[in-house]
C-alpha cells in the first residue's frame, strides 16, 4: 500500500482512509468544518494556494465530484485544469505515467484522480516527484476517501459524536467505494454499532467489513439506527442473476417513510448521489426533514478544500 | 409563468423579456451600454462578483453564447464552471433538480441554462434557494432573453431611438427563440412598425406576434425598413414538406445587396449567427457596411455582464 | 506566406520559425529562459496579461500542448477559454472565419490554433483585427513553432551553444511538423551538422531539409551526435506499403542504450511526446540519464509564456 505520509508525519497523498489514524481523520474533519458556510453565504476564499496547479484527471464521468474539487481548488486561489484523459483504457502502465510526468513538468503539483481500475491513484503516487501530491477522487470499488470524510463530517455536525452511534449502510455494499470509505472513517472514529444491509448478491466477502453486523433484511438494519446511509443501486447490474427488478428492489430495500420510522426518531438519512428516487429511496424521504443529503454535498467542497490545504501545507 | 422579480421589485431571474416593463428593459440596456468597449480596447473588468459562482449548464451545443456568458462572469470576477449535463434527455423532473440542488449546495449562486425543452429554466428557477438566480441562455423555441437585449442594444446604438422605426424579422420565425425575444423587446420598447416575414410553413401561429404585420414576400417586408434582422435557416428542416431547397430558399428569401436596397439607405442588417452564407444572407451583405452582426456579438458579452451584475445585486 | 511582424518589426503572430531571423529567435529563447523554474519550485506568475483573453482553438486532440498554452496564459494573468470547434471539417472558408470574428468580438485578442489542415492559422491571421495575434499550436505537417523553440531552448540549456553541434533527427520526418520547426530553429541558430534519418518511405522530399545530411541507417546518424531527437511513429501509418511492423521498426530504428553509445558520451536524448516506448525508443533510454524529455515539457510552458508576452507587448 502506498505510503500517504511524508517522513515528518504530515499528509502528502490521500488515497484511502484505511491507514489514517483517528487523530489524523479528526484533524481533517476540524479543518473541513472551518470551510463550511451555510447555504446563501459566500463560500470561503483565500489565496492560500496561489501559484499551485491542480489537475483533475477523471476517467469516469463525474459532475459532482469533479466540480467540487475544481471549486475547492479555485476558492483557495489555485489554478485548476481539467483533463479528459483515458488513463486506464487508452494507455497502460508506463504511458499513463508519461502523461503524469508531462503534467508534472508543467508544474502541476496536485493530481486529483478518478479511475475505474484498482491501483491507478497509488501507482501515480509512487512515481511523482517528492513535492507532488495525489488525491483519489474514487478508485474502482475500493476507495473514495473525500466522500468518507464528508460523510463523517455530516454525521458529526448532526450528532456531535461518533461513540455510541448506530449507523446502517444499505444497498450495493459489494461494489461500493463509498461504503468502504465510510466504513473506514466510522470504524476509526469509534462508531461501535456499524451495520451493513444488502441482498445476498450485493453483500461483500466475509473478510471485509468484519467489525460490521450483516443484515439481509432492511428492517433489522434500520431498527434503532441513528444514521441511515443509502447507496445508489446501479441499474445496469439489476435484473441479472438473482437480482430483483426496480420495483421488487424498492419493495424489499427502498427506504420509505414507514420504514424510516424503525430508526430513531432523530435519525438522519444520507445518500452519496446520484439518487434513483423510487428505487433505493422514496422521494419524500430524500426531501424530508431527516435528510441531510444536501449537507453532504456542501460538506464535500469543504472537505476538498481542507484536504488540498493540508497536503499542500497551506495555512488557509 | 415563473416570477422573475424579487418582492422588492429587483430582477432575480431572467427567463423571458415578455413580462418585463419598458423601464426594466431600458435599465438593463443602459447598464449593458456601460460595459461596451470598442474592438481593440480592453474589455471592462471588475471584482464586483468576486466570491460568486456561475454554472453554465448547456444541454444544446453553443460556442458563442456559452463563451459569452463565461467571459462575462470571469470579467466581473466570478468563478465560472461549465457542465455538460444532459438535463432534459438523460434525466427528468426530479433528478434534473437533484443536479441543480447539488450545484447549489456547492455554493453555485447563478445558473445559466440552455435547454431544448420548454420549461426547464423556469422549473429550475422555482426550485432554487432564494439567494440563487437563473438566467435562460435559450429555452426551446420560446425565449432567449439576453439575445433580445443585445439585439435591442444594437439597434439603439445605431438609431438612438425605437419609436418610429420599422423593423423586419425575416426567416424561420416559427421555430425561433431569437425572433420571439426580439419581438418582446422591440414591442415593449415602442417600435410601432414591426414586421415578420417568412414562407408559410415557417410563419408562427396567429395568436403570436399579433402586433406585427405579416409578410409572405421578402420585398414588402424590406421596403422602407430601418432594421433587417435575418434568422438562421436550420438546414435539417429544409427539403421537408413544402419547404424549398437551399438554392430556392436563397432565390426567394436570401438577403442580397439588391434586395437590401429596398430598405432605407441607412438600414442596418442583423443576424444572430451562426450564418448560412448563401442561404439566408449573401456574403457581401453579411460583411458589408450596413451589417452590424459583429456589433451584436460584442454587445452580447456586455449584456450578459449587465444581467449578471443586475441579478446578483452587484455595483460594477 | 503570412507576415508575422508588425510594421515596427515586433512579433505579432507566430505561425512558423522559418521567416524569423536568428536574433528574433534568440530573443524569444532568452525571454523563455527567464520563465523557466526547476521542478518543485513555483512557476513564475504575473499580472502582465491581465485583461487579455486567449482562446485555445484545438481541432486535433492535444492534452500536452493545450494545457501548456492554457497554463502559460493563466500564469500571466490572462483569461483563457477552450473551444472544441471543428474548424476544418465542420466548417469551411468563410464560416470558419465567422467563428473567429465572433470570438474577436468577444474581445478575444489571442488565438492559439491547432489544425490538421495546412493554412488555417495563416488564414485566420490575415483576417483578424490589427490588435489580435494568432499563435500556431501545430499546423498540419508543416509547422509547430513553439515546439521548435522549446527544442532549441532544451539544447541550449545543456550545451550552451549551437555552433559546432551535431544534431540528429530520427524517425518519421516526412509527416512531422516537429521536425520541420526544429530544423528551422537549429538551422537559423547556426547548427552546422544537422542530420535527418528515416526509412525511405518517411524521408521528406529532396527540396526540403536541404542543409541536412540524409541517413537511411540509424547508426551513421547517431555517430558522434551531440543531440538525438527521436520522433513519434504514428502507428496508424505502420504496416502500410513498405513500412515495417512495430517490432521490425524497433529492430531497425529504435533508440536503444547500445545504439545511443554511438553518439557522444554527453549526448542528450529528446522526444516531443507522446512516446511509443519499445517502438521508436527503448524505455531505459527514455528514462535514462541522457534523456531531457521532461525538460522539454517544462521548457514548453516557459516558451509559451514568452511568446504570449512577446506578441501581446507585455513586460512580464
């Protein structure tokens, strides 16, 4: 696993939350919180990253995450460039690295990388020059660390603690990098009652999520939960094998107001988006008073500002 | 129809010129004029919109209008992001709004929207938070308000008045949002002799353009006109039904120097672009001394600066 | 050929190096050098081009050159917009110019143009307003002047002279704008021993490269060379006619460590990228101690800053 820290212990890359300590994650959350502004107020801005150049290399489509990183960089005064390179498909191994070396020679000092292939962000991180940082914006089904941080920040804003919380993650856990990064964050932050709930075909292998209880029914996962995190069902996988169609999925696994009532009265509802309303979540729940889905997005840009400031050593 | 004004009467959204008063339009034109610079001089710049974030959501291809809005935003100090979302085709109803809510949560406070489907800018405008503005950059065949303003500004620069002018709009009126917004503007600004001219198949229904005279021959529309506004013929519609081929269209409806001589000697020639030279307009007319087509483009960025400054309450 | 200079002798357009004098090229190289920073240092930044607008019109895919120009413009304080227009294929002649006129009316004052068709940058240059500059970012097989400058700068940084150097350009000379611009630069700068080496099918016609010696074997071109510039083989052309397959090409023309030993001990290895490792160049040579390939990229952004500052008359 690629080393994420510099010799002095500071964060250089952010590829996964799995190897961070609790205090490192807490530091990032605190810094993120300092960048949060209520909707309607101006976002924070500074020149902390003036002279820095951030390249967004996204090889999977992503409006939300790409714009979130782009705005985070610009609001800290950095120059941001977007590239539509096909890192994994078009080019392999060394020639992918040639693209990275080229950008590095143009004084790009931060790479934000999303790729469907496992290992790409880490491979880049091991090859760039010592002053260059790599941030994963989503790596295969494995890791999406800024999403994990924004999920943790969202929970903390509403609950002011992690200890003693019951958190249920529901849906396609098996293929979800969001679930894995949330699990890493919550687990490290001391959430003791972590639950994953999915149809058998979407449940991860036994060696993963070992400190989570496993639920094959939605009801038992929801009962008494403080936080319900719904995952996107990827329709393209539906209908195959023993997977149910949309309507059946909603009937068995969709989060309705009625089912949400099984959770604690003050439970919050999260979703990483994009949502399939009427499949994994009912519209009235997505837009209801317990939903913090838009907070997650707002926190996302704050987290990305914090991570950029942290790895670039900036005091913003 | 979506309310465009705030309770205090100030402009919040710009979706159509149809419901604006004459003095509101005049105010926008005056403000636009203050941003006009001659070709070769530096464009005006300010930090009036520093901290603001403008998202360009274009679901129809548009180089000119997208770049014009992007430059207008940047020259006022705003951060601009471009998105290639497919609002109307890929996603419908609620999920389109989810994309908008997401961007709003990233502190986007102005949406510039172009969409081929009627109602999309208005739908977004009714759902965004109170501090957020929506500007239409072209809505189906219905409305293109900044184009209407730039057309009016272009006329005023050359004629110094609207009263008493004879203005002929020629071509595919039926499918043209440009024609409708120009009609709204000129009509409100007191142009009394408004003429539309088109082959029967491209003439709008009788309940529209009621204060305009209708011409089924080019000559009668041009005679004595102060302003001749030619519209783009969309070739993909040509050849169908009772529509003529390119050459026939040019023979019957193309603006040649000879025909332009029917208009007043100081008549100006306008075209929203892109032009089909040799179909709706002869090249020597497009580039001739009476053409103000490039002025229209220059005025476009000034109008967009004015509208951005106006809806965002900025004193630039 | 389009005049590149203003009446006062200053550089207005950069379309080719062919018509520049030695002292004009030297001036550009000196200015470029002032923008070079070591990897890991912040790139130079200034507000010299504040208020200027640079439009990148690339009709051929180009990550490296487009980002290089974009960063050069932004680091000098200009506003940069990227356009994906299809100048040569979609539109022809006059309507291509309409796109340019439109951008010019939006106060774009510098066009950076890459096009596969000969003559496009020059055609645009002859039609824009007097205050507007056009920079070629690659014109068909004919010219890539900023690449020629960065190649010359790279050589000078390592050799501190041009006189007395032996420079070998190897590969698909016939189709290469990189080779032609390098030839123009080196020839003008006084390199006396210029060599081109290629299989017969990739050798240019006799009237070109007249001051270069021609080599149909790699070995003779390399012997005693101070600089070895390898060109990219375009695989899409391989296999046709009398051209060898990849392996055969590498066997006959690939630059290996063994072959490089034929050159001077302190010879440098250059490549404009993207590289086909294992076809025209062995990986260990591309990454070896004699390679200056990444220096070329770094110098590229410095050259583009210098050219922008020069044509826009800015003192950065």
